[in-house]
């Protein structure tokens, strides 16, 4: 499903959450296909309610190094996708530097745990604020530049398997990711006249710092019935997928080979949702 080498030559891609894990992988792979990159990451804790370590400025610097090693240009900045002014400024600066914007990978997101009625306001507001509202702000900042460029384009919204099915123990996360599915489908209709395609991907069990086996095991120990809602992957029964495997799909959606797809939800789950 990967694009042909150089298939994105001359295009510009904006990736959020680009400092590490999936975001870094998507940015580097898009650069390898010829795109110049606008990269954003908060590189700091999004909230005290999140228990896994955040990305760092050093992580973002490594992403920059890897993009440049692919022979592409990059504009990288530390910013929070909840910060509307920072998003708009980065898009404006990126368009000024590179002359256009063709691809958006709305990847930044956070994950927390807790039963719905036991969540605090801060837990709810953090996950909804970053994953749903922050992604909406990212879309709102980037889309006018894509329309103005007049080149069409591709938007890839990184949702989750939780955007397609119930996941007990993190209902706020599932609510945010299912909200992204609705945003994707609405935008696919609204942006069709501009030849901008919008699709969502729904990864499952990807090996990133966001996955906290200890936190998951604690939830399952307290509520053993929940484990049945997190099935194994039939094609990869034990273990996690790598970010690069998700990037194969992102690069394909960014390029012309997927030109007939818009408003589509693509599970990147090695069959787990069919289990």
C-alpha cells in the first residue's frame, strides 16, 4: 500500500504530534516520498492527569534530523494544538516558507484511563480538548490554506479503533475518537468541491509511549470483563504493531493512488475489529 518513491515530490505536509512515535514515522515517511514537512508537537505535558512521559524538545529535534536526512526541508515548532493562535501562525509561516499546503496528518492525541462516571473534569477536558477540539482547531487552521493553494489535497485524521467500537475504561478517549469519525465524514462532503479528500485511520495496539501496559492491567484486574473488548490481532496475535506499519497507510492516503477515497474509515488493526 506504500506510495512509489518520490510520489509526493513538490508537496507540503503538515503533521501534528510529530516529535515521536506515529507522528515522527508519518513525517519521515512523507519526507521520503518527496514532501517538505511542517511539524508540530507540544513537547511538554498536556495535563497532570496523563501518566505516561510526554515528548521532549529533543524528540522533535530528532524528527527534524531524520527529515533532513531524507533530503527534505522542515519547519518544526513546539505548540499545543489547543492553541488556536499558534496553529494559525505555524500554518501561515509554513505556507510562506514552502509556498503551499497539500497534506494534513492530524495525528496529535492523548490517552487516559477511567470509568466514565469516575472521570474528573480535568481528565475529560484534557482528552476531549486535545483529541477532538484540538484536532478541529488544527483542521480549521489548515483547510483555508489548502483551499487557497488550489491544488486539492489529502487530509488524514488519525482516530483509533476506539473511533469505531466501544472501549470500556477509556470512554472519554472513545468519545473523542468517534467524534473525529464524524468530523472526517462531514469534511469529506464539505471539501469535495475543492478536490480535497478526507479520510480517517483507526490504528489498534501500536507500540508507542501512549500504550501503558501497567495501567491497562490495573483496569483489567479490577474489571476482568473489560479484557474481552480488547481483542488480539488475528494477523499478529501477540505484540503490537509498529508506527511504520501505520505510516504505510498514511503515505498511501496522502498520495494519488488513493484518489477515489474520501469519507472512508480505514481500520489499521490486522483484523482485530473482526475478531
